[in-house]
C-alpha cells in the first residue's frame, strides 16, 4: 500500500513545491514593484 502511494506522494510534493516557487517568485515581483505603487496610492 505504502509502496504504491509513494510515487504519487512524491509527485504531489514536487508539484506543490513548483507552485510554491512560482507563487513566491510572483510575490517577490509584485512586492518590489506592485507594493511600492500600492502604498503610494494608499498614502495619497
């Protein structure tokens, strides 16, 4: 049972890590540019 589940579990972790990396990369891009614009707009 556990041997059959292992590959799917590893694939799930890999996809989750990939999504997490993409999310953090997007958040970093948004944080540097978008956050600056957002706070400039908020403080006006």
